[in-house]
């Protein structure tokens, strides 16, 4: 069995372990970090690539509950918005704790006397040693492409956010339901994999459209499609897509719509119908607003609050990326340019043999 396929299927076991760790031995560290973040300053959730994207559900959750939070890319925090750091709570999310921009930012924060929280899978890393507070995720280490790390650290960042709001115990039951629900989502994705692949095998690029908290699933989905299947992909907020980008819709167009519930979900369902009527192809990930339209390919998700839904929503895109890679003759998870940790700010290496 391919290592990437194993990583995809290990997510339920991994998530159960991570949740038990965070509510068990890591709870004291979580509470200390949360107490540090309980003030009037906005929260900056900082990362690079997937480590930034997986913070997006927490950003939506905090803002929905009246706590101002923003996801900021590490390079922007370092070079474009350094003055903002003095007036914010800084949370840096990093799997390895060794990424080039993350280390430079951590050192800059220390030099300026700005305390910060690090969420990492490597508590002995350079960034962890620089941080004021460290939360250890304790996730399974993926073979190369981030799979378990995405769903585990997305969950970790949401649990920290719940702790900041004093809701860590209130969300416990729903958090505990995640492993079973992600396991069911993986089974459904397996069952639908060939049908979804057929829908997108002739599409290039794939558009990922989202609303609200599903932004994180869309960006993580885009990255896994590009890393695993070498499939050019783009992410657009669904309302923005109607403001001009919808001119690209024709019979060569393919969209994955990642949808929360409520009114945003109804609007996404309407958009899916419009794309279909214009000749495009659509996969709707979420719970459809109507059962009447059977022509839209849907991937329903288990009932969860919108803030947790992206943890499930990214899974069918992971499976699609695997199938697209296989269909093009690539070994899923075998890469040409990326390494497990990007330790320089410049350059694309020569193709890895």
C-alpha cells in the first residue's frame, strides 16, 4: 500500500490520540497559553503554507464568538506588517519548528521582547526553544505531504481557541466525536473516489470555492492537489466568484464547493446549480440545501458545528488528489522539488531523482 494512502487512512486513529493528549497531559500547557491570550489584543495566527491554512477555521471560530483574529503568513508578518506584532497576541503554527521564515520571525519577536505561543509537533525544535508558551500537538508524522498534520493541528488550534473563550470543556463532546466522523468520511471518500476522479480527470485547473470556516479546507485542499497530483488549483470565496471570475465557466470548468450550513450553505447550493446549468462540473462537499437536485455530485458531511466541519471537508480532496496522481501515472506523495522542511527563503531545488 502506498505511504500516502496509509497516511490518509490513519487520520481517525491519529486524531483520537491527539485529542486525548490535548485534554490530558497537554491540558496544563494549553490553559497557560490560553490565559496569556485572554486580553483585548487581536490574535494573529501565523504560519507558512498548510500551517497557515489550518489556522483558518480557528480564525472563523474566534471572530464568530467576538474575538478578533486574523491568519497572517509568516513572510508578511516578518517583512510587511512588523509594527502590528507589537499590538497583537502572536500564535505561530509550525509542524517542524524549523521553517526558514518561522525561525527568522521567532528570533525577531524575541529581540523585540514580544512573547508568543508556538503550536508545533516538535517540542525540541528551534522555534519551540524561542517561544514563551509551547503546545505540543503529538501528531503522527506523515511520510512527506502533510495529511495527518493538517487535521491534527487544525483540531489543536481550534481547541486552543475554545480554551481562550472558556469553552474547552463545552466543546469536548463534539471534539471527541471527530475521530469516528473522520473515519466515516474516509470510508465514503473511498467509495466515491473513482466517480469523483472521473468528474475531474479532464479539468485543469480545479477551482475550490468556499464560504466561512470552510476557507481552511479549501486552501489545504488546493495545496494537497498541487503537491500530490501536480494539479494547478485556485481558491476563491464563493461570493467573490460571482463578481467576474464566473466568466470562466464552460464545459472545461470544474469546481469543488466546500460549504458550511445555514444561509451560506443555501447560497453555495444555488451557485452549484448555476455552474451546472452553465456547463461546468461541480462536486459539492457539505450538506445540500435541497434533495431535489440529483444532478449535482454531492459529498455529504456528518453534522458538526461549522468551525469543525473543515476537518472533515478536506478528506475527500485528499482522496481526489491521490486518484488524480494515479490517473496521470504519478506515484502519490512522490515529489520533485519540495522537502519535508523548507529551510531557505530562496530557490527551487533541482528535480529530486
